[in-house]
C-alpha cells in the first residue's frame, strides 16, 4: 500500500504502479513475476489507487484521503483481500474470519490451509456483485492466484467472463503458468521483473539485513525472500558455510528449516557447483565457497533427485529421513572419493650372468 507521503513500501514498485494506473484499464489484472518481488504489494497499491477519492491529487493513490486511510487500516468496505488461511497473519491481514479477508472457512484446530478454496472465491464473487459503499467501485485482490484449486478457478472464471459493472480484480502470482489459460486470457498482464540490484541491496540494508548483497544473491535477486530468510535466522555467514556443511554431511544443521527451503538451498548449491565445474561463475554463493573438483555427472544425478523430492516437499512421508538422504547424496556428489591408483604390473628384469 502507499503511505501518506505517496510512497510504496517497496521502492522498485513506484514506476510499475504509476504506469499501471495510467495504462491498465481492464476489469481484471494479473500481476506476475518471480517470488519475492512484490506482486501482492503492487496489487494492494493498485487497489488503493482505484479507490482513492482525492480528485485533486496529482497522482493516485494520494495516501491521505479517507479512502486511502481505510485501505491502510485494512477496513475499506469496498476492498476484499482474498488470501489462503496460512498467509493472512504473515502478510498482516489478521486471523481467518476478518471482515474483509474473504474467508470461507471457519478457523479451527486444523492446520491453516495454503490454498484458496472455492467457498472463499464464491464469497468474493458475491462481494463484487454488490453495490459500492463509497462510490468508487469494488476491488478484489487475490493472492497467490496459483493457489486456487480447479473448482475455485472455474468459479472465478465465470465472473471474469461476465464481470459486474463496477468491480475490478487484481490477481497476484509467482507462478502464472500454473493458472488456467482461460483465467490468464481474461486478465491484462502486468509482469514484474527482479528489481535493480543496487536498489534491492539498499532496501535490505534499511531493513537491517547484514551483508545484504550476499543474501540477495542467495535468493536469486528476490529482496522480499532475502528479508524473510534473515528474519528466520538464515544469515550470510550461515549461507557461506552451507557448502562445507553439506560436504561434511551435516544434515542436522538444517533440521529447523522447512524441507522445501532445504531443497531449494541444495538445488542452488548443486547449480553453482555445476557452474564451477564447467568453469563458470556461481550465481547464488560467493565464489570461494564452492569447490571446483565435483564431477558433473554426479551433480546432474543429484539435481535429478532434488527435483523429484521438490514435488513432495510440502507433504513428505518422513521429512527427517528425506533431509538426511538428500544431504548425504550431496556429500557424495560434492566430495567424491579419490580415484584408486592403477595397480602397476611389475616387470622383473633378470640380469644374465
């Protein structure tokens, strides 16, 4: 969202926001790009711009009118933010069941869902079809759009095909290719790329991330992801030590990490080790952290195992065993045993008397 000074919380979103508000006129907008670059924040800023009531402002959203303040307080009656249960609190939108969260499930003892369910989408569709309370239209922000199951996506599709007259939808996604082609075709596309490195590093430094350049590289240039890692205790020192930990087979060092994050880190280590084996520079790790004697065929086999494991990272049959197996396979790929010396056949030479 945009603050009272008219600034976005992520500085690299200012230009895309202004451009989208001036050029994107469709009733549905799909904001897509890599994970951790601000799709959700841009969707909220666009919603605030569409609902802004300051007609005299040189640029919307103004950040200070009544509508902007209501958006900032998460209480605008014409804005509905549709998130999976598991993301509401991490993204600052409260526990399930809030007035404007589009919750379709009652909170209970069950683990919060990571999916956007059909009941929540139906509630959002009903919300979009009602009359605007403040006269600027209705806005539904949906994130991450790829978390809709097929039934929920088809429910939304019917509304995108025949949208209510004053409703707009902002869908945010880090995996737009997973969405139904019919959903994508009914939305105007707004692609977000990785922010400029200098801008992202400066922002991370403002968030008190130590060695921000190392952390930004570790996440592939995704500053929000780098901040999340830092907040969870993954710092530059640990990242630089990770190749040595895997080479020594120390799986216990990653016991507190979610399995999906471990697999992601190991995939990056495997990728960079293959780059170094081929004489190229690593992408995610500092150059000195990667050994250069790993065998390419062993790395390719390890990457195949990691890719297969990634499909089950959210629901592993036994996370601790899988973690141990993946690290041990990495140890063998990164630190192969020395090749045995060939046995030399001795040639006896008899001197003639």
